[in-house]
C-alpha cells in the first residue's frame, strides 16, 4: 500500500474509513501475539507455520488473514493465538498445532479443547477471552487495542480511532483547553511518583526558555515490571499520539523517547511508529496542515537503573553518565540542555488520547477520590496467571492477586505482595484488602511505582527479599552522593550478614538508622526510597529478622545454611538422583532403598532437594549445634 | 567477530559513526553503542579516534563507557549468556543458575571464558517475568530454566553453533 501523506484532518478521516473497511470484511483473522514473551516461547516459528498453512489454504480458495499483534496479557501461556470471528483464544500454541487449527477451527468451525484456557482452580475450559476471569475482571483502557491491532501498522491504529484525538486537539482546542481537559481527568503520573500531569504541563508551558522539550520515559528499570515494554510493543502509536498532544499543549517542537537497552523489540516498534507517523504527516512540519511542528527521536538507554530518574535521564540524553542532580529548580523549568522539559512515563502518555477523545470527566469517573483512571500492572511471581493486567484504581490488591491472578499455585500460602520495585515495599497478606491508590499504598510504606506487582508465597524469605533489593540498589547507585553510595553498601553488608546467619543483636536498629539517613540525605529518589524495602519488611516481618539473628534459622527455608535438609524415609524410593547430584558425597544408600544424609558432611547446597522428584527431601529447622559453619555461604551476592 | 588486529580500520569506523551523528558530543552514547555493535566491544583505538573527532577528552568517553553496564571495553565471547536477575527470576532461583553457570564456565559476572567461547552477563531484568527464570544465549530465550538444564544448554553452544528452544 502506498503511503499517504495526510495534509488535513479530512485526510485522516478518509484513511480511517479505508482501513476500517479493509478490516471489517468477513475474512477470518488469525492473530498471533508477537511480543517479547511469546517470541521467547516460539511465536516466530508459529507465525511461519501459519504463513505456510495459509498459503496452502489459499490454493483451495480460502482467504485467511494473518495478523501480528502484541501482548494479550497471559504471558506465561504463550504463544497466544486469537481467531476471529469466534474470538477463540488458543494458548501454548506450537508449530505442529497450526495445520490442525486451520483445518479444524477455521475450516471446520470446531474448537480445539487441548489448546484453550483451563481454569487452574476449577479445571473449567473456556475458549473466549470474554469468559475468562483473568480478562473479565479487568478494565482495559490503555491496553484496549492489545491483541486487536498490528503494532507495526499505523493503518490499524487509525482504523480503531487512532490520531482522532490529535486531530481534535489541533483543530478544535487551544493548548490551555488541552491542559484543562487533562486537569479535569485527574491523571497522575504513572511512572511512580503520581504527580498530577496537568500541573506539570502547565508549569512547563509557563516556564521561560526556548525551545521546550518533552520526554517519554521508557527506561523501565524496576526489576519485575514490564508494563511499559508491553505498551510500547503492543501500541506504540498511542504513546506517540499522547506525546504529540502533550507537545502541542506545552508548546514543544522536539520530543524524545528514552527506551531501555534491554528492550530491543520495543525500540524497533517505537522507531517504526515514529517513522510511519512522519511519513503520514502526523509528525514533522505542519502536522495535518495545522501549522504545528514536532519531531520525536528515539534514544536507547545503555543499562543504568538510575536513568529512570528524570534528571539522570536528561544527563544521559546529553551524553553524560546518568547522575541525578538536586532538584531545587524543577526540570519543567530547567531540564534537558537547561531548557524547560516535561517528562512523563510511557503509560501516562498512552492515557492522553483517550482522555481527549472521551473527555476528562469520563476518565475522572473511574477510580478513587485521589487516583483516577486505570493502572496497568505486571503481575508476576508465585501466582497462577502471570501477565499484564489493567484494573480501575481502587480495586483491592486481593482482587488482583486472587481474582485476576488466580491465586497461588501448589497449595502454598500467600505471604506478601511487593509493589514499586526497589523503591517500594512488601505489603503483607493481611493488608491485601487495601485498594490500589497512590496515597493508600504510600501509607502502607510502599508505593504504586511503575506497576510491578510481585507475589510472594511462604517459601520467600522477606529478609532475603530486602537483601536482594539492597544488592540491586548498591550496584545501581550512581555514586554521586555519599548517603546513597555508602548507605546502600552498609545496609547490603548487614543484610548479607543476617542472611548468612551472622546477624547480631541491634542489626535491625542499625538498618533503620541507615534508612533514616538515606531518607534525609540522599540526592535523588533512588537513594531516599532505598529505605523502603528494609522499612516495610522490618515493619511487617520483624519476626523473620529475629529468627535469622537469634536462632540462625530462616523460617522460609530460603537462606542457604539457615536450615537443614533431611531425607523423608517414607517417601524415598532410592532412585539415586540425589546421591548423584550431591557434590560432597553426603548421601549414601543402595538402589531402591531409602537413602541417608550425613549432616556432618552436608553443605546445604540444595542440589538433592532440586533433584528429588518424590518430595523425599525435607527442609527443616537445624538441630542445635548442627550448623557446619564452614558450609554457611551466601550465594549469588 | 573482530579481534584486536592491525588490519582493522578503527579510524574509518569511528569517522563513519561520528559522521552519522554530525559529530555532536550529545550523541556520544548512541555512538559508543554503534561502535560496540560493529566490534562487539569498544576498542580503545576506536575510543581514542572518537574522542579526537568529537573534540572531547578521552576521559569523558571513558566515564560514559564505564558508567553504563551495557557498554564493554573488552571483547566478548562467541556466545553471550545473558541471565535475568530480576525480582521474579531471583525468587524462582536465578541465583542458583548463576552459581551453576559460573562454576561450569569458571567465569565471574561479566567475564569471558579463557577459550573465548562464552561471556556470562547477568542483567537486571529482561521484562519477561512471566517466563521466569529466563536465560538468553545470543538471541535465543530459554524459559523456566532449572539448574539441571544449565549443562545441557552450555553443551549445545560449546560444541558448535547450534540453537534450540524450550528445554523445559
């Protein structure tokens, strides 16, 4: 199809009609999710197999459209394929299933039972996403087009109403009206801080200096969070459209999208979206013939967590190491290259087009008093349905984890939910009826963060979780300010000690003192919020710290050396798997007879536990005096 | 893959990269990324050329190259084993995988084996948390990896270039 350069809003409307007509015909569409997770599980091979199968079907006069889409949400069950009409969702599709899908489902109209969703709890099978609880309990606004449009096709985006909001803004609204509409919506920044978006835009617009810049922060560095990646991979044009609208409101001729280095597919899709928007006259000079000019460029990060911080990100864009600066003067006044700069997160920008199209009042009708709209979360960890979910603000964490997420697998007990990444905290099970809301999560000692929701079960040691985050923060601290550079290192050392069974009385108090210093003295939010993992775990799981320190025992059986392994004689079949794996020959026994484990030789590496298929290795509290101190080592640090 | 050798045109490569960004020092990070794509790492010869072309001190390039974890100043092996150390992967045992990989290859994080076959690169998070723990060799993802899978994965690449997916 030749590229059409749109020179006025009427051109856009015409393109929409054309594209919509093409997709509305009665053709059968097979949509294959091609995001990072599904591709990791072989979606590209599935795609090739469909190409071949569809080619063969075409010879028989069957017309089937194959469509590339992105994240449908149920990441762990990929590759995911949706067949329309019929709205049938197939999961874990392999290339060898493809011929059968075409013959049985497309030609024969029969649903393949073996490929549809099975409820992990009830075993009930469901073919349509509209009946799967994982989907029915969500409210998808930002993700509404995921799975329906090809992220690499601007026509697809236009067909579902894309760039409509932009046309409306450029022809019917003044910049002040745009900001007012966003203000009415109550939109707050989705990157973590929750700062009111309209206030940021207004300050930037009012700031002295020229040119003004806008930035999309796609440096999603929180480990365990992948919402922004999924949005950029699934619907990059929504982000670009939001940015153009923002640039118009603020009066900016130049925008930047800063994407993490670890997200190559997101970089490719956003780059293509920018190029396509340019070719269609939706970026560049004289957008839609209205006289508004904007260029957007994409920058890849180079691997630094701190670059998610606004001033560090700007330093990085200027070609420097990503070191933050003190923000006595806000970046909306003095930002990139010393000019007024408005930085918003991917999800924030992606919310803007819908707010303009459907109105701020509509958006404000969703959510809670202080937090409007929806929030996208990446739900992961010890949970049945891992994936990308979007819920209205105000839904409780329990509804998300147990309702949408389907609860905890393997009959384990839910222990805590971690939100906000390394800057957030762990919320214990008894507080999970808290609604998702910027302010309420903050009150619990955590924060919304960018939206990672990590579920932890009884096998997760909360001291080790704190240690993990502090190890992360110590490595990622840029080293500019002493409080963060030295504070995270000291906290990490203490936590390493506790997890190795060498904790001392007073260590927890010392940790809390260091938390206070970081909160008071660190330069940027990476440092001040580094206290949160320790604060929240000591607040809700103090008992675990005490058991590590006093009893040299890890009640979650997670910290190596702080619990023992024993062979459960009744369960042991004498298969020899553990015996073979044991690196110190601590296990002995004859074939087909229960084996024995010599505690005096055991180094507690857990190789036997991992090797056993019969649950015949138990993790127990060590008997007094049985800790082989030489064996106590902390791994992975 | 390019290895240190007199015949490599560092000057020409640096000039081409610098020209692509109008010799603007603001773009030093993408330039270093481009050099790394070309050589597999940032050779000191190229960095010296680049600093001269941009009219900035070499120390400024060095500061950038050592600050960002994806930029390397030493060559990497034929195969790069990237291990996700994100929260979910960690909870599901990536540190055990790291220990196993390091023991079998006798390398530390970021290190390259003596035979130049493998580089082991732990990273913060690949954002594929639904498939944790995730290990990537070159461009091939291995998902829900267990420690017992590690020797098998390494063996495939140690033999010769071969790739296989889904060892589960």
